[in-house]
């Protein structure tokens, strides 16, 4: 039997900073450069997408969110991520309560209940749930590795992880619910010792698909049907995907140039600042620019995974792998969605799509990765 650790998250002595040593010692400058590069591309793309439209104020709003996100990035880089171990369940419960509050106390927007309205500010708890689930999963994997855990505790822990997924699907926000499930499965597959609980969870999810279909709104069912048969409703549910594919194709090899996207500026492309920013980018910068942006995301994900591999203990490893999975699946699902290979489910492109909750969640997660990287030499 494994011996239960007394109080320390990671057993063994820890190496602290010597007097006079900079707070930026061992700071991950490569990670910061990648984050700022992608964020800069996102701001430039948003400006081009909105500068001549009624939504031009979104650019200045996004600058504010990016600034707050950058502050969050540095704040969480400086703290010791291991101190968050004791607060993970508190964060988890608060997020679950926030999702329930959205369901019962706030009005639906565009057919679903996803936002908490605080005056002019809208907060989307489902975005925060992704980070809370990553931290909770990190704690569970660490505790299962360090402690002797009975079956009842395992069942309770799995139920606690699945609960926010079910609540988000209930809103209904099946895109975010699917992403939460993919994050949990990805991290678990890489770090757990047995895959049988994961197989059971996957089979349960598949068995619940008919029930989820019945819970979906008519417009959501229409998007799925339009994906399966785009020609059935070309000017209705399939319109968004059709115009997105046309915008991407019209960019050809090198694109039309900055602020020259005709599909965007003639309003053929709907929701081009949230769901379809990649279509604007592809039309303006073409195939070469699109590959460049995707390579930036790929390098970012691989760098985060590398930080996780070098992390001390499963808590840091799971945080990094969870953030990497969050960015990877957001990017993949959004690209598949805008290119017609997946239904339109409203999944934002990290740091490119407009949205404060998404920016703060992604930047905070990346700040935690920076914290793990900064302390990788400590034992």
C-alpha cells in the first residue's frame, strides 16, 4: 500500500529562490512569445473583420479583454501552481453553482442559457468550467497516485467530473460539453493506470446520444442535418458553412490582403468575429497564411506538452496536458466547423475569436502552464 503524504502536494524538499534572484528566473519566454504572437494575430484579424461594420467597437473591447488576460497570465505565472491543490474543489463547486444559476436565474440568449449578465458584462461559466475541470482532474490524478483510494471515492470523483459536462449539455451547449468530455478523456488516457473507467464513460456517452438529440433545440438539430446534407437547406441552416467555405477558397494561395476580405465586408460571412474568424484570415492571407497560423497553434500545443513532460508530479503534468487538450480541441473543432467537416457548434478559436470569457480562460490556463514551467527544476 502507498503511504499517505501528510501535507505537501509534492513530497521532498523544494528549492526556493535565493535572495536577490529575479522573480523572472526560469521564466518561459518561448511560451510567452507564442502566446503574444497568436494574440496579436487575433487582434489584427478582429480589426479587419469589424472595422467597417456596426461591430467595430468589438475591437476595443477585445483589447481590454486581452489586457486583462495578459495580467492574469503574469499573475498565475508568478504564483506556485501547487498551492492551488487545496482550492480545486472550491473552484469546482463554484463553477457548478454558476452554471445552475445561469439555468434558473438568467434569460436565454440565442436559444440557450449560457451567460451570467452583470450589467453590460456577460460571463460564460462554461468557459470557466473548462479550467475548473482541468484543476479538479489534476488534483484527482495526483491524489490517486499518492494516496490509497477506495472504490467509493473513485466513483464520487468520476461523478463530480461528469456533473459539469451534463449541466453544460443541459443548457444546451453541446459544443462546450463535448470539449469538456474530450479534455477529461485526453488527460485521463495519458495519466491513468487503467482505461476501463474511460471505456465505460465513453460507452455511456454514446448511449446517451439519442437523449441529447431530443434535448437539442430545432436550430441545433438543423445544423447537424445541414452538415449531413448541405444541399437540403443551402440558404438556411447550411448558409454559414457554405459562405465560410467560399471565403476560405477565395483566398487561394496568398490571399486578398489585409482588410480586403470581400466575403467579410459585404456581410456574406455571418458571425465572422466569433465562430468564423479563421475564414476571414484565410480569405485575406490565403493558404500560406492559414498554414502559418495553424503551425503557431501546433507549436504552442507541443511546447505545452513538453512542459508537462518535464513537470514535477502529476498535478503539474495534468494541468499542462489539460490546457494543451483545451487549446488543441478548440482549434481542431473550430477549423473543422468552418471548413464544413463538422456541424456549426459555436466553438471559439483560442485567442482569435472575440469573447472575454474565452480569452480570460485561455490566458489563465496558459499562465498556469508558465508557472509549471518556471518551477520544473524544483524538487
